C-alpha cells in the first residue's frame, strides 16, 4: 500500500493536516500522531509496571480509563470554555471530532477525577496511590511531547508572529517548543527512575507536574491562538501556575518527611 502525504499550508503553520492513503482515504494527521504517541507511551508504561512489580492488569485497565476520560474531558473543556457560542449555534459540531478541538488540562482534570474514582473503587484506600502516580508520570510526558507534533501538523496551538530564524510560517513554533521541553522532562523522569528504582513515594509524579507547569506557562506566553477568555494570563497559564505551586508544596513535604528535624532532649 502506498501512502501519499497531502501537503496543505495554512496561515497557522499547519503543513500536513491530512495523510492520504490511496485515492479516497484521508487520515487526520493529529489523530495519527496521537495514536502513535499513546501506543509508545503504553509500551513505556508497561515496562515501568513490570520493573516496579505493580499490579499489571489493574494498571493497564486504569490507563484505558484515563485515556477515555481524558479524551472526553479535553473535548468538553474546548466546547464549554474556548468556543461555547460556536457549539451553541451548531451543537452537532461537538461530535465532529476529526475537526480537532481538545484542551490538555481539561483532559488532565477529567482523567484525574475518573482515575481517582476507579482507583478507590478497586482498593478502598489511598495507601498505594503514590507508586501508581509515579508510574504514570513519564508515559504521560512522552505522550504529551509526541502529541504536540500532531498540533504542528494540523496547524493548531500556534505561536505569535516572530522574526526568529526557526519560525514556522513567521510564527513561534510553540508546538515544537512544547515537544522539546516535555521530551526533556520525560528524559529527566526516566533518569530519576533509573537512578532510584525503588523510589515510589510520589516525588517523580510531583516533579513531572512542576516541570510541565513551568514549561506550559512559558509557552502560553508565546501562543497566539484563541483559547478562551484571558485574565492577565490564559486559563491554561493560571492552571500551570497552580500546578507549579502544588508541585513545590508536595515536594517540600516529601523532603521534610524523609529528613525529619532532630531535636535535642
């Protein structure tokens, strides 16, 4: 089978929004890239589960719950926050999934709520949730990193106009910035897990959340696509700051717990 890439350049810098297979089948590049990203992240996730000797069956089912709820949460956030008037006038467009329109933080919130419910329903306790969170951090970073390549191809999430030599269609390639930053985060997380294989107390997860928040906040300052109302910063910018503060708080808690202050008696 011969795969032909149909090149379409639009004003948002999207160069390959569709991949043509044969003469009549067109695959959205975004969904193709996301599918590859999720598949690779699941491979990494599986290896982490085996290495950490976690319940493989439960955690794979948990991953499926997270992916489905994340997809729904990301879509609903786009509909309700970014383009409510558009979808109010054309509600059927909510189901035009191939046209794009997903918010990562909305997906993260949806996945978190569904994941916590599924986890507690299974174990009736939160005692062992930290190893689960740590096992999810690196695969999530990898999926996010590769997924942003899909954003570049489809022309969404683009940056402000610029004269830098690496500009794409005269704009900051914020999608590439996100890919490079998050892949760097992925490498850091894998390095931490490799150096401290028994580390399962949540530090890896909170490290990911903080580093992701820092990178996302920086990139939000460079983006130029419409992402809903702005209150000094975009909604995603504010969420990023909250994630950074949460990360710092919980990492400080972890450090203080592992290094208790000794008192003289």
